[in-house]
């Protein structure tokens, strides 16, 4: 399994923090407060993307990390909205490095599978940037398992490998359990998983009549719009109350507790929101507790039929 080690040789904590709200729902002061709280809690892995908040997320992060750089893991992503050519990817990466104030990052992701651009050319670019020491780890996000393995075959041919994948994973988005997380376990790839709170649904706030990203952004309202998702989210606070923790703490701990040992990316719009997610760092969920929460949502169908003969 890929182990994230910073430039100064420090092993990263299991959890990461995501900056998608920096410069949007979180202003500079709120972003700084969350960054400092993460450092205090032992989180040293920070996730961003060329796409986020018109560049503000990378700029804020660049400002915060400067004095601590060598002991941090900084990952960014390119290619979500780039024109379909490799030079556009390269210039997005140059732009990201400039915003971050870094010559090199630790993790460079292709943000999505782009069927309109040769995968060979994209992996070739990642490998070239790695050879030039502009990134230490190679990664892809939002790829299906077959797309990761295709990228892996190309990378291995070039003498390198895909170290990390970044899929969505939460109690209400469990598709990664079918192929991606087993693939990660089998191939030694680290899964850095995003949206552990289902965009905020698993805080229980919508069941209590609250508002947030799901009511403010129709894309998220649709992504988490199914009735069973809201029913599961409504049951979570009761279980959390019985355990004596916030529902968000349980949701994050659940995402971390998959046997493939994924690294959930925490996020929030304020320090107050972030606290319950940070509490998950000190929770070790038992298999029984995991099973109880897992039972709240449907298990996705297996990747192949005819599983009755060999279980
Ligand atoms: N690779 C990709 O394509 C991709 C996609 C998405 C995210 N990511 C990465 O993953 C990170 C996390 O994703 P995410 O923001 O979707 O994670 P999430 O944990 O599912 O959702 C975080 C959101 O939940 C709400 N929330 C959090 N704590 C709360 C609390 N205590 N009470 C009430 N509401 C609370 C806040 O939104 P509201 O207050 O607005 O409701 C917050 O912004 C991102 O920053 C980014 O780095 C990557």
C-alpha cells in the first residue's frame, strides 16, 4: 500500500483535509482557522485542485503551507475543465504550482477520466513531471477501476506507477466498495476518498430542517436526492446520540473503517463545522459498529454475476 511520506520523511496521518471551500463558503480567516486546527490535530495532507474556487483554494493553501512545507503532503488535480490536449494539462499544472508557490507538489491527480484525450498521452505527462521531480506521487480521481488499471499498465510500461486514486466514498455513496477499494487493496494503491459526509447530508442537519450545500447547490441536491439516502441520514443522529458523538464523527470514522484503509478527506465551511469530523481521528470503529451503520444503506450490487457458487 502506498504510504504517504513527506519530503522531510514524516509519515502522513490517515486523514486529509480538502480545500474545496477555501475562497467560497470559507473566507480567508475561516480557511486559516481550519488549516491551523488540522495541523494541531496532526493532519498534514492537504487536497486541492486547479478547478477549485477560481484559484483561491490553491492560493490560500499556498499562503498557509509556506512555513511548514517539508512536513506536509500537498495534492492538486488538473484536467477537470481543460481543453482536450496535453499542453492544456501542463499549463494548468504550471498555474497550480504558481498559485501554491511551489516548484513541486507531492501528489498530482488527473481530476477525471477524459475519453477525448489519449490516456497514454496523459499518463506520459504525469510520468514526465514525476521524472522532473515536479510531483512525487501519481494519481487519478473519479476513474472507474478498469480505467485505473489501464492507466496503471501504461504507467508500469513507463517505469512508474499510479500510487493513489481519489474516489467518492461515504455511507450514502458506496459504489467504491464494489471494485475500486478491492482493487486498491489488491494493487497496493492508496484510496484517498472524498465527501465522507455526503456533502453534509450525514451530519443529520437536513432531517432537522437545516440548510447547506444540498439545499443551496442543485448539483448536490441531485447527487444526494434519493429518499433512502435521507432516511439513512435521519437515523444516524439517534445512533450517534447513543454512542455520545456527533453524527459527522461517526460518518467520517465509518468511511475510514473500510478494510482497504482509505484516507478520507475531511472538509467544512468553518472551524465549528470541522470539529466533529476531526473527532473521528481518535475513534477506532469496531467491525460490529461498522456493520450497524453499513446496514443503514443498500449494499451495491457485485461487479460480476454468478457469485452464488464461490461466495
Ligand atoms: N476529486 C473530486 O472530484 C472531489 C470532489 C469533491 C470533493 N473533493 C475533495 O474532498 C474534500 C471534501 O469533500 P466535501 O466537501 O464534499 O466533503 P463532505 O465531508 O462530504 O462535505 C463537507 C460539507 O458538509 C457540510 N458540513 C461539514 N461539517 C458539518 C457540520 N458539523 N455541520 C453541518 N454541516 C457540515 C459543509 O457544507 P454546508 O455547510 O455547505 O452544508 C461542508 O462543506 C473537498 O474539499 C475536496 O478536497 C474531491
